C-alpha cells in the first residue's frame, strides 16, 4: 500500500527553538573574567560593545538595541554609555585593553563610561579602518 510521507520541517523547527532557548540561558549567565579586551564598534546608527578574553574568545556582547533603545535613539551618546556599563557590569572586568572602531556618536561616551567604571585600562587603540584611496565613496546626500 502507500507509505506515509514524513513531514520535512517539523524536526528542524524544534531544534531551532531549543537552540534559541539555550542561547538566552547562556547569555544570562555570562562567564566572569578579570582581564580582557573591550571592542567598541561605533557606527552612525548603533554602538556595539564586545568583551573578549585575552585569547580573543567572545565572553559577552551588548549593543544599544539589546539595551532597549530603538531607531534613532540607538545612535545617541547616552545609548553608547549605557551599552558600555551593561557589558562591563555583567562580565566584572578589572583590567582591560580597549579597541575602538568607527566614528559614531556613542564612541566617546562609551570610552568615558569604561574609564569611570573602575576598570584599569592598559591601552586604548583606535583600529578604525582607513582606506589608502580604495573604493569610491558613496555620493553626498542632498537634503
């Protein structure tokens, strides 16, 4: 007689749901380290802060969007400050290097928040990529 045709998508959806729940449980209990590297990526639309251990493995990350800011508020200096405080408080850093990338408005506010948080900074590096006259930039906006 005719064989029953198995459903294709049912197992995959269950697996994705389990993975999503596991990710949130891992994020709530972030690993605590004393020494690490803080990467600040400040674009014109958002500020993303990633905390890694000295080997470069990601321990915790935070962005203005995950801190509860939406749309144009993500680009504000206050959002950058809150993002930095959230990342440092969760991980519990004592000594760190800071790598700053980008020229967004949250850049200076995030650096100020990191300095005030009590973390001893060994160095602050600007790793913003600069072209050696590479690609042609987009045309200027006319408002």
